[in-house]
C-alpha cells in the first residue's frame, strides 16, 4: 500500500460548548466528516469547520446521524427507511451549502454513530432498507459522492451494487470483535487509549492487512481505503500526529480516497 486516507469526525462542537481538537487534528488528516447539526454542530460551527478544512486542502464529507442531539447520535431511533432517507438528504444539503458558498462541494458521506452501526447490523441480518435509503439519498443528491462504510462488511457490496463509489473504513482506536464488527462503546476496552498500541495497530493494518480482535485472534485480509482517527479523546492529536509520522516513515502518502 503506497497511499492511505486518514479521516476524522469533526465539527462536533455546539454553541458555547467545544468538543475535540479540530484545528490541530485537521492538519493530520486528508478527509473530514463534518457533523450536520443532528447529533452535534450548528451553522456557525459548520461554517468554521468547512473553512478550516478547505484552507488545509482537506476533503469534506457529510456526517449525517439520527436526530439525537442530546444523545450525540449514539442511540438507536425507531425510524423508517423513508425517514432515514429524508434526514440523510437534509443533512447533506445543509453542509453542502457552506461548501458551495466557498466554491467547493462535498466529496463523501459517512453516517455517524448509531446510524452507521445500524446500517451494517441490519444488512448482516438481510435487511437492506437502511442501506438502500442512504444510497438513495446520496444518488438523488449527487451520485458522484463516495460512501464510507465499515471495511469487510456486506454494506460495501450493497452500496457498490447500487452504483455508488464505496470507501471501506477501519478504525485506529476501536476494538474489534472476531467477526470484524466494532466492540460497542459501552464495553470496557472498546476505545483504545494507549497511543503506542494504536500506532502499532495502524501499521499492522496497512502493512499486513490485519488487526487483532478483542479476544486476541487476528482478523486477516482487510481491504480498506481509509482509517478513522477519533478526535474527541485525550491524546487524540498526539495519536494522529504519531500515526501520520509512522506511515510517512514507511513511504505511505496520506491522500484522500476521492483523489485520483
């Protein structure tokens, strides 16, 4: 692998409440997933985040979620596929307005939190409706956009079969179950905070295409386009800087999957 995209979820402050280290973090990444006001963010935060990303040459994607501001989008809501379509389309349009005001446009869409998890969990059980709803929203808005989803999951196949460009994603600091799914955040050890351990995991992912699951087994054959770096935890900036440095030292360039 000679190149890889680094992405992060940003723009998650709200009003007078600041979350994350966006400005420093965006200097380390190539793609930014910007909150669109439903789980976090507001118009002022969205505008500032877009402007900062563009100034750094970082590609901007929408990070739509369930309408769950109080729960930060991490709670499953009982929504029908039509509602998932509508809220996804709504959030893409809101963020894209700030990009177009600066002569730019969206490059990708990555569902947030519980919506991201519910899409692939439903698909694993044979329920394609959420996946199809998001795909329909993307295609109706701009079929040239990429969709970011969990690498190795059936959602990659579904999105591709519907004619979309798909970026498989792995997570630098999240623990994995042996089946390749993410360990729920409520489980102890779901988020890995040891910087050195995270850097080693990322290098192993990139060089060997594998990651250690929570039970110690190896998940092999990983094929992915982008690595997610979370930016709202202690040590997030150091972690991002160390990961970028480690990859660069191995001759791996950091470049958006949306670039040729």
